[in-house]
């Protein structure tokens, strides 16, 4: 099969799809990858033919925009990106279609790939990286009886109303409107409340997270398959020499990151460095944007532009991060206690799940100040029960999720691809 993979987002959003591409290739399929130009080297290092759009300057502008990680204003940033997407992406992907032998795999916001699939009758799979994508569709509580049933009915009614208002007042007026402008440009009909059903309306639907992390007990998405965390952060887990030397010089440090989707977290890194100094702890500030890092740094604190989490996290005493699903899953696999500072998107829900698992503490971004940070780090270092829970959760993280996801996608889509007319696929519009 020829597998066309399209993914958008930051570094952490792209890596799972790189992992999927590598696995499809290993299984003997021909892969083409489509994404932002800044990720060309990552795809090429993985041996994936790559088509890129956008410019590095445009990408850096987004990272430096403080609204990119704002709980509400980030929707306008995403909508602007959708509006900027041009016809060339659709044309490049469509040109790579081999009739009867092609399937499409896309991330949630890869709207251009969905348009290619719809226009050309190509079977497609949507891959969700985080549980927030399906929260409205799946209940995580077993239905009650008697008074419990009434309580659950009231809760469900409130949930439905809340999502309706979120759709109409926030999502539909920003990202939804941009989606429909692009669909109109491609000659496609508009989609009403696209985040209610449309984002799940693919021929195969995969969640790259395990059921113990987000169990869909009452599943309204019968074609959803949960396969587990991707746990891929590059072709090598080797650490930079300077970082290796730092780790060898003393006790296990605390690692800090604000994620790869920001270059505007100066205050976070300043507070983190000072918390290490005042508490006498060693620290690693992880960011690709060195302008965010205070200068000079306290003794025992270093800056590292990048380190694969699979190689670093098992060697730190605690991990402070934003709650992105890729970052969180690597921390769960490493069995390291976490302090999570969510800012936007899925990060709040991810943080809440980690706290419920008993492996993390959560702190609001606006409360990330020295006294609270130092107190939280002291709790993490002294909580032996949390460390035991971390190790138990780490043992549950499987390494076969990518192979499982790829096999499921091929099993579902290959028979459809051979039917060039796409008959009987049963899509909801």
C-alpha cells in the first residue's frame, strides 16, 4: 500500500506520526509524509520522503506569539494557520495517489488531508494523540441506578449543554469557520459543529493512548481503537556530551520544559532556575529558544537545547513540564514524579489524569511562583509512595502501540482502497 501521512502541530505532535511512518515502512508499505517545512530533517532522518509547506520564519513567529499557549486566544492562532494553508498542499498529496493502492493517515487538524480523502474517495484514518479529542463522545463513568441514574442524567445534560456552548461560542467561530472557508475553496460543503462528530468521521479512528489512561466505558465511537502511547522521540536516545557530563557530576537533577510549542516562557525558566538555586538542587532547563533562559544561570543549573526524553528522564529526580501528551507519556514511561503546569489545549485534562494516577502534582501557570514551586519540589522529592506509583505505572507502558496502530489501520483501510469507487464506506457527512 501507499500510505500518505499528514500531521500538524509542534515537535511533540509530529513525532508520533514519524513513528507511524517508520512502522508502515518496516511492514513493507510505501510512505509519503506531509507537514511543516521545519520538520523536514526529522522526517528525512527517519527515512521518510517528505513534502513541506510554510517557512521557518512563520513557524518561529507562532512560537513567539504568547497567544499560542493561551487557553482561549490559541483558537484564533490555529484558525489563522488553517486560513494560511493553500491549495499546494492538497495538490501535492493528490498527485501522490495511486488509485486502488492508497490510504491516508492524518492528525486531527490536518484538514487538507481530510479534503484530499473526501474529494478523491480515498480511505482515511484519523489519529488522536490525546483523550480530549473524545471527551464529549465517551463517558468515563459506569451508568448508575436509582438516584445515581438521575445524577448521571443531569450530569450528562449539563455536559451536552456545555459542549454546545463551547462549539457555538468558541470553536465554530474560530477553527470551525476557518475549516469551512477552506472547504468552500476546495468545493466541499460546510460542516456543522465539526468538533462534535466530523473530526472522528474517518474510516478508521485510532487513539494513541491506553485505556488505563482514558477508559471509554460507554463508547459512542464504535470504530475507535485505543493502542497505547507512541513513546517515540527520535531515532536515538543518546544524550549530548555536555549533558552526559553534567549528569555524571552529581546527584540526579530536576528537568524543566515549557514544551516545544513556545518561545515565550521567560518567566517559567527564570522561576525554575531560581527555585533550584534557593533549594540547593541541580536543574536542567530544556528549550530550543535560548533567549528564554536567564543569563547567568545559577551554579548547578544548565541549559540544554534538546535531549530525547527516553534517554534523559530515567536519570532525573523530578520533571516539571506543561502537560503535553507526548511529554507526559514519556514521563510516565520513565517512572519519574512530575510537576505539571498546564497552559492550554489538552494540557489541563492530561494533568488531571496524571494527578488522579497519583504520579504528579499540578500547579496553575499564573501561580508558578517561587514559594509554591519550591514547596512542590520538596513534596515530589519526599513522597516515596508517589515514586512507587510512578514505577507501577511505568511497568504498564507498552512499546508495541505503534505496530498495533499501523496493523489496525491497514486491516481496516486496505480492503476499502482496493474499491476505487469507495462504495459502502458509510461516512457520516
